[in-house]
C-alpha cells in the first residue's frame, strides 16, 4: 500500500524559487573581477537566472546538454548554477587552475555546448578555443564596456548583453528528479580526470542533510562566505544550502589572499566561512601579523585536507572561532562527515574535546560508512583498528560519466555497492571517523604503516613552521621511511634537529621522520591541496641520513 501524500520532483530550481519568495531581499555580495564589490538580492538573482534560461534556450541549449563554466565564486556564476540546472541542462563547472590541456580535455569529454568564463581566464580560453570541438560559442562573463578586444576567438559573446536582451518571463520546467543537474571532474592527480554527474535528487538530498545543525548548521541568520570554489564540487554545496535556508551569501571572487578575505569577512559581517587548511593558513597569518580579530565570524568549516590541530586551537583559543572539521570528496557531492560534538564531549576536558575535534567527525544522515581490511571484511569501530573507508548513500557516485573508469564499487554479501574512497581511517565507538592517510600517501616502513597526516600535524604545531608535508622515501632496509618537507615562517629560525626533537614523546619513536628538507614552497594542486605525488617525484633520489 502506498502512502497518500503528495509527490513532487526534487529539483534545483525549487531552491532559487524558495529563496526569492521567502528571502527575496536577502543579499548576495560579490567581489568582481572588474575590481568592485557588487551587491544584489535573491530576487534579482532569480530574475536574472530566468533571463539567462531564456538566453540559453535561444542559443539552442536542450535538456541534458552540458554547459561549461570557468569562473570564480561570484553572482554571475550563481546565476549560471540555477539557470543551467533549472532548465534541465547540465551545469559543468571546470577547474580553471588545471593545465589548459586538461581544461580542453574535460570540455571535449563532457561535450560542452557553450563555455562561460570570467575575464581572468581569457588566456586559457584563447589557448583552448580552437581545440574545443563541441563548443558553439564562448561567453565572457562581463559587460560590453569590459569586453576584451582582438582575442582571436571567433565566436565570443558578452554575458550582460545577452541578459539585457532577454525576457525574464520563464517558467522552470518540471522533469524527473533523477535527471543530471551538474558535472564535476575529479582533480585527476593520477591519470585523466573523471566526471562525477550529480542529479537533481542527489543535490537536493545533499542540501537538506548538509544544512542540518550537526552538519554545517546553516540558517537564515547566517552570512556565509564560501572560500571553497564554485568550480570544484559546487563549493561544498553552499550555493544550494544558502538558498534553502535563506542565508546571505558573500562570494570572494579571485580575492583568496588573507587581506581580501579579511576585508570581506568584516565589512559583510560574515558569520561562517568554509575552506581548505592552506587558505586559512594565509588568512590566519595575515590577521595575526596585523593584530586583528574577527568581529562576527563565529565558526569555520575546514575540510578537503586534514585540519592541523594547531590551526584548530588557534581559531578557537585565540580568535573565538569554532572549527567544524569536515570530510568529503567530489564523488560524495561532497559531504560525508562533520565533526559536531555530542553532549558528553562538551562536558569533557578541553584536551579531550580537542582530540575529538581533530577527527573528521560523524557521518551526516544519508551516508553509510564502514572500514574494511584487505580481505574486504568490516573492521570494528574501536578508534584504533584502521582500514580502507567505504561509503554509500543517495549522493555517492555510482559510476563515472561516460563510463570513464569504473567507480569500482565493492559489493557486500547483501548485494549493496560501496564506494571505495581510497582513504585509510579508523572509527570510534561514537561513530567519529579519523582519516590517517590516503592509500597512496601512506608510508610503509618495515611492514608497518606510518600515517603521514599525524606527522604533519605535529610539525604544524611548531611555532616556526608555516607548512609541512610528509612523504615516503625509499630505504634499503625499511622499504620506506618518512621525510618531512617544511616551509618555515618568514624569518623563523629552525633546523632539522630542533624540529625532530619536537616529536619526542608525541609519537612512537620509530615514527619520527628520518630527515627534514626545508623548501621555499610546496607544490599545490588545483584545489589548494599539497601535491604529494609531485613532492615524491621531487625527492625521488633523496638519500636519507639513516641509509
Ligand atoms: P581531489 O583531492 O582528488 O580533488 P577531492 O577534492 O574530492 O579529490 O578530495 C577528496 C579527498 O580529500 C579525500 O578522499 C581525502 O583524502 C581528502 N580529504 C578531504 N577532507 C579531508 C579531511 N577533513 N581530512 C583529511 N583528508 C581529507
């Protein structure tokens, strides 16, 4: 017997309709590539998204066609999010920090029909335009006055001109909620990037769950600044969440440096920001150097890479900003776990609380997780037995776009498919996940595993260390041993022995790195994460003093 309740498709367009109707005068503030600050409201955003849907229809964009973007976090990008998905086409965000060859590869693989871009990325578009075999026109996201001249791009259109000429009379169509809404390729640190194709249903369910109090805890009283880019995994879903709850959105554009971010956080009275640890490192060092405080920001979501406990303490103890440590992946839309505390932990000592907060947290409702040993059997949740993390749920990838590489699901005895994350973790009895490493980054020493994240976290707690990464280096006796690669804080005085002495008493002695290499900078990937594979190549012939 079926229930007797109304049914309706879960569609991305309903989010902007809701934001317009219930939070029509709530602001969206953007730092533009043109240099100024732009502000308007959800009502304006919805109107222009409808105009844009008419533009796209006029250009011949059909249901399920892919439309690409190369853009920062800004209001025009947001309009594209809603116009493209809302009309039933597929919003394909491309990471502009990738090599132009990879951008062209991704655009061709996705068969993008149009490519919208921020002016910053004109040089990339110039390089790839002739190689984008399916793109009918390139649209510069600016007005006529800022349109670039003599670009050599044959079919170049102006965003604002197209919008100005379009009517805002557009009714969002209804269709099957399993229809594809957005496409995002993984970073492709190994091999070619693979496309993860989100659906309207997966996006809406992810949005509901991610907004919950023990997840990202968002409401109409929030002012949210996503530093995480809208060009990678939908800025952790925040553009959708903000509409669902009616929060004010502050979009930082290209201004990812400490000074630009701090300015926006203060002038727009941001209550919550989200980003990867390397971004916060830049912001914290700017704020500390200038003796500033955060006057309205009271929490920050840190994920994408492990949040060093030293950063957690700095935010909370020195600045009164609560840290929400989160874990996710492109293949998970991206949210999997968030570290929200339970009452018994709130009552515990600060040290115990910090130990919990350094973990990646509990699964949000909708995500099922387990850790398995090499034989595929589930391991106990005892906070110490570690294995590979597998997940499943309605916003987890089932297979990659156009079957490019299998998602390689592992099937359990009940016939359920689980996505192997490639992360090594343990889970405690309260359900808190702790990632110790990525499969390919783990250091295998004498048949035992050393977690590189723990070693980096200790280094990051040293006052003279700005950034640290730990990699495996070949060793004739032990197979691999840890090498710590460090960027010192400007003007800091630190040598190898002093840093290694800092490990004493904090970990098992045999985990201590064999050596420290000081460098000026670490290789960073397109999503702001340290590229350990690049670092391993760089130090491939490194001779450890213990050899
Ligand atoms: P890529 O890094 O290939 O672009 P994603 O952006 O999807 O892929 O990143 C997913 C990976 O990032 C995870 O599998 C995990 O290794 C790492 N990661 C994400 N959040 C955290 C976290 N809080 N702590 C440790 N690792 C994390």
